C-alpha cells in the first residue's frame, strides 16, 4: 500500500533553489533515511509533506486512511501543559480509553457511588476490549527510557532538551502507521539512542528519518534518499553502500563535466560568431549549446587531499591528573579520586549518560569550575582548544569571514599547502554567501559551527571537544573526522555519535555515575559488545541460581565425566592466568613510563584477552552446574 507520493516538486527561497523536479514514494513498512547538506531543504521537504509548507510546483499526496506522526526540529506547546498531558495529547483511541479509565478511578476515589463504580467497570471493560493495558505499559516504557520521570512538571519549567524528549515520546506512543522524524537523536545520550533503535526496529510502521547519526541510520533504515545539488537520488542499502555508490556517481559526473567543458569551448567559439537560427539545424545547435553550458558549469565539490593544520610543538609533559575529586554538597560526586597521565597523541572518547558529569569534567580541566581535592598539572607547551557547549561572546557584530580572518588570514594545512579562511569555512558548511552574513543573523547551529572553526584554526595541541557533531550534517562530520584523523595533538571528545567515537578515539573514559570513571582501552563498539556479553552471562547465572533453588536436593543424574572434570580444572587455571595478564596490561596502559606504541599494543592485546576470558568464563559456568 502506498503511503506517500511526491511528484515533480520544486522549492525556491528568494534566489536560492533548494531542489528541482524531484519525485519519490514511500510504501507500507518502508524505512528510509533522508540525507542532505545543511540548508539544502531536508526540514522544508518534511514540512511540505505534512502540509506546513507548500511546494512551488508539483504535487504531494498522502494516503488519507493512515495515521501519521511527525517530530519536527522545533515546535511550540501550551506552556501550562504537564509533561504527561503533552505526551498523551495525541488524539488516538488508546489515549481516550486510558484517560476515561483514569478519570473513572479519580471519581471513585472521591465518591465511591454505584454510578461511579459503574463508570469504572465500563472503563475497565474498554481497556480489556482494546488491550489498552499494553499501550499503558508502552507509554511508561517510553517515558522511562527517555528519562522523563517527573511527569507533573509544566512545559514552561523544563529545559529545551527535556521538551525535545517529551515531543519524541509523544510521536512514539501515537500508534502511527507512518512516522516522520527530523533529527530524533538530538539531546539523547548513547544509551537512549540505542534503546530508540531497538524500539523502532520492532515497529511495523513506515519511517522517514532525517539524521546525522550513521550508526542510528544503519540500525533503523535500509534505504536512503539523498538531495544533492538540487537533485534527488535513491539508494537501496545501508550507509556504507550509499558512500560507495555516491562516490561512483560523483566520479561519473566529474568525467561527464570534463567532457562537457571541452566541447563547450568549441561550441562557445561558434556561438560568438553570432549564428542566425534561420535553419532548423542551427536552432537545434543553439538549444543544445545552452544545455551543454549548464552541464559544463555545474559545481562539483572538491576535497583537499591533505587536510590538517600544521603541528604545534608539544613538550614531554602534557596533562597530569592526580586523585581528582569534584562533588556537590560534599555528597553527590561528579568525579571521585580520578587519576590519569596523558601521553603524546592520546585520543580519548568520553562517554556516559546525560548529567553524569562529562561537561563538568572538561570545565574543571579548563579552570572554569573549582574542584574539591587532587591536582592538575599542565605542561608548559600545551595550548588547549576547548569547544564547549556554550558559544563564546563575539565583540561587535562582524561578518563571519571577518571573525575568522581576525584569527588567521591563511591556514597552513599539511607541510606545504595552505588554504584561505574562506576555503576553511566552506569546508565546514559555510557557503560563500553565508560567510558575508553578520554573526547576529546566524542560526544557533551556524554559530556552533563557527565556534568549531575558530577552535580548530587557533592551532591548539590539545583539543577538548564537547558534543562537536551537534548541528553538523553528515558531510561536515566526515570533514571533521578527516581533520581529526590527521591531527597529531592530544584529543578528548564527548559525543553521542558512536561512529564518530569509533573512528576518532583509541580508548574511553566511561562516566558510570557517582563519580566513578572507568578506563576502557579499546573502541566503543567493543566496549558495548563486552557489556552485552556480561549481561548475557549474568542472566545465564541468574537462571542457574533459580534452577538450583527450585530443584529437589537429590543427587544429580548428570555427573561430570572425567574429561569434564579435567576441562573444569584447566579452565580454572587458565582464567586465573588470563586475569593476571589482564591486570598486567592495564598496568602498562596506566603507567607513566609507557610510550604511545606500548599503550596501543597493550590496548589491542587487552581487547583479545577480555574476549578470551569471557569465552572461558562462560564455559566454566556451564561446567560448574555439573558439580
């Protein structure tokens, strides 16, 4: 069944053409991601689908028999609504039934009359008939997973992040046939994003998502729509397939454009001779010339082969943190007795739930917030580049390009190459028109990107980036990744973008809560795999305990064989040795005497030992049930 049909639509704002003559459709059960650069019409297209905006030409048809739920990037709500009322403000049958049930309960509590008892009985019958109890459980799961605990809070009292989560919860519980989501992972931590993936995977509805999170895209969608250079492209595959096919398309386009440019020179000479379109042949050639001119002049984005700022000298001493503690009211610890000595070129990903203290940790290191105890030693040659979640103040309302030129007219990249301030801005999503815009006219997202550019071009040798991928499109995130991969200084990044973490960081600081910070010497994906395996072992162990508790205390019929006894004894010894090896590797990675190569080698070996240890422990648990 077709849910959405878009035919030959175009949209222009002033002189800016967003897209021309694009067509596509979405059918029942289809799960699609929409990819495009910032300012190229993603949100505008979604608004047009929902009837909030209208195309200049063409038609959009939605199936009138389906229910649609839409999460835009920004929306307004009644400020007096409670969080629960906002979430349940969707007008579906389940919400009405539950509201009638809750209303009947209140009436009975106030006055247990026969009439009110009858109302409650009827409401319970309705809940049973429509299986609304399951819906009620679903609502509670969604609210809990998104961290919406105080449901009585008024909309006017909650933060923008909490309001965004409430808006997301509203569309998730709407029992829609077709879900349209514009950047649904904004303001979510990694654990929430992974839950949202699992939730959407279970749904049978059609989904259209705009997202910059590549792992989220791969885990929720199997098709990709792209708007590029005002045109529309369709890819049936995951993000890796999209990257491959897009590269092939752009290579073919480059060849076609070069051919058109060569032919254009010849045809331009002919046109300059002022041909008269007296014959049908001359008129056709003139028409063909203008088509050729459009092809020859089409823009193709060129990438820089070596994109990294010239290295600043770094001394032997980098950053040393000794027994650092930070708490509120001497009770609620954000950081508790944390120590670490940074090595040259160290790249750390900082992960943990929202509110666990990641940003506070950065502020403590930068001297913006006091700490309770411990000490921080910063090397004399260290120059920090700190990209916080708060934009800096810009003195005077200058143009974007002027702000960057005040820092550097030209940015040296690699050993010999350099690029202008304008070229650098262009690579980070500022087209040449926006570069001449005044700072006060920039959107919140554009101000964040400008702050990121300012941080990078100051040539720091220790970068601290707090959520750098927010407000960036996928193309700009790839540019930032390319830049950071070539960056030779130290790096600490807090981000909810797991693909970005895996590409950039070599190990992790994991904020567990209550001030505990765990070090993990491998990628985030391996960390997640390990945590999932630990949960499986824990569940298996719990099941074993239950079986042992309920079983009759009689002699087991399945006694261990001689080989099983031998295997059990060998495993006990092997596990003990692996635990020692694991501890030795941790000591190497935490030692001040270890260089970066020793740490990298130990980190790689550590991941292998942890995996082998977990495998042996799992088998040991199985055999232990026989004894």
